[in-house]
């Protein structure tokens, strides 16, 4: 079953429809579905799919030679002597034929041969530009692909004809994998397994959430039991501090001084490691809405739901799993705190819902910026938060996202109206209340005569 990725497939197909040389750069973190997407795109086309391995240059060229020569059923050549010969052969074949050359995990090739980028640039400029070749360079190392392939200092700068960064599915796409779940459980599932296709496919919607958590995470041999640790070992040589930072953030530390105190390292060292986690799309730095990026009130959040879940509930309790006590962990620690945990991801679901409504022009106005806000409330002498603010040129939506058992009441509307006054005034303000458990009769009656309040239940999302 192939779900989602309509925009990416459309972009790949549009480029393929041109008869000229194309160089597509596709990248994204591991497990995100790059290979699956490319396989889907190329399934009805003439395509060479070469997946590079972490081997030396000699063996890499040998593997590439075998793949290319087998594709063209070449009998006269056994192996290319060097990469220049291999690229020249590909160019000759593409002179009068449209075919796709996909090089998956391209950073492995470039790391094994530092001259490969310059050679590829020369080949594109002097040979391939005149051919019908459809080249795809794909990689999981986001930093490498952005700096060494797309960056201004890269030999390949300016050669790409399209670029796609593959990200995790949002809730709307991820929920399509769980048609057997009720709406609330679809949202809980997204909060646990997130939007990484490789994780979503493990979930069986004919089983309960608890059964799926046990089967995929809480057994010693479960696929996801050690996934975050294994993932970090693939990305970094020394994952210990990364693990500590992720656990600290998952446990509630969000500011750099809080994180540094939790892990017992100085702030400058933690910042360096955090930047690496940002580069592979596990962590994001957030500033209060409309404040500059340099704001001292910035915080750090884990943006991958599964990593946030795992470091919140599993990382420090792996000994229970190893001893076959996953059910104890489930019932004593995970389930009692699950809905509180889901609340944060519910905000993300609401954010994506607003973007979709915005795209379809179904809101009172088109917004161009959306985010969270936190700061001081002088009247109540306390810290205040606004879950989401979406702003356009002269209007704003102020939103509360309530993942609670009790219906949303008039008191919630009054609170968000008050908090909206803590920011600079907008000429026009709307108030949006998202609620898991619906709305009280008095609130519904109160807003019937108003045009500036939207009530949105999870069933309508």
C-alpha cells in the first residue's frame, strides 16, 4: 500500500516529462521513505537503481559497473576502469534514450572518492547536459546533501533542476494507515509512532493501541525497542551525550541551561550537540511568536513524535523490557501518562489542520505565519502560553488546543481572549478552540451570536 507523497511524485513526474537533462536532488533522514518513493516513481520506467554502500572507492566502482552494464546487457565491457569511463558510458547511452539513473545514498560514494563531485560537475557541464538522462542523487545525510551537493561552495551548485527534502507524514497522511482505529486512537497512534513510514507500517490497526505498543516497542526483540539508539549510532560516533540531551528534553527540559544542568555538561558543549540533532531533523529551536530568532526565550523541542515518546517512557526503563516486563512498563508508566503526552502532539495536529484549511482558503483570512507564544502575564503575575497563533497582514487567529476528557467551556474562551491582549494588537482577531471532548452548552450558546469564534472538534478535523 502506497499512501501520500502526491506532491513529491507529481514533482518527479513533471521533471520526467521534459526531454532534457534533469538532475533531481532528493534527501531526508533515514527511514523516511526515500527509496520507497523512488521505487514507486520508477516502477513503470526504464531506470537504473544503484544503492551505494559504505565501501571503498574501488569496490563502489565495481558495484556501479555491474549495475549499469547489466541494465544495458553489455557484453563487451566487464568493468569500467574509472568513474570518468563509467559516466562517459552513461552519457553515450542517454544521448538518444530517456532513462533514469538513481544513485541512492550518494554521500557514501562522495566520501569514498573526494574527487567525485568535481568529476560529476565536469561531466554534467560537458556531456550530460546534451543528453536525455534523468539523474537522481539521493541521500540520508541532510547536512552533506545541503552543503556538499546543494551548497554554494559545492562543485554541483546550480546544476540541479529540482530538489526535494522528504519529511515525515503529517497526521492527515499518517492516519490513512490506521483506518481500523477510531479517530482518537488515530491521533494517539500519531503521537506515539509519528509520521516516519518505516515505523507506521509496523502498526496493526486490528489490534489495540496497547497491544501495538507492546508488540512494536516493549518486547526485547521488537523492531523499535532500540531504534533511537541504533539510529544515533548510524549518525554519530559518540551517541551517549545525544541520548542524554534527548532524554532531558523529553522529560521537560526545554531551555539550554535546563538541558545542560540535566545532562551535567556546559551549555556551549550541549549547544554544539543540539545543532547536530537539529541538522538531522530530530530537534527544533523555537522562539515565541513574532520574536526574533535571537530571542533569549528560545526553547528546544523534539519534533519526531516517536523519539519523544521513546525518550520519555522507554529510554530509562529498558531494563524492564530486557527482563520481559514490558507489560509492567506499559500499565504503570506509559498508559497513565499517555494522554498528557498526546496533548503536545495534538497541538501539532491542530497546526497542520490550520495549514490545510489555509491552503484551501477556508479560514476568515489567509495567514502567512504560524507559531506558539509564551511570555509574562503581568495581570496574573505568571507565565502564559498561547498554543497557536496564525497571523496575516492585519489579522490573527488565537488558538487553544485542549486534549482533555472534559468539554471545553466558556472559561477557556475568556482565557484566550485575555492572553491575546498580551501581544501587540491586531486590527482583527479571531479565536479558535480545538477540543477532544467537544464543547459545553453554555459555550456553544455564547458563540452563536459571534462571528469571531470557531469551535473545532476532533471529529471535524
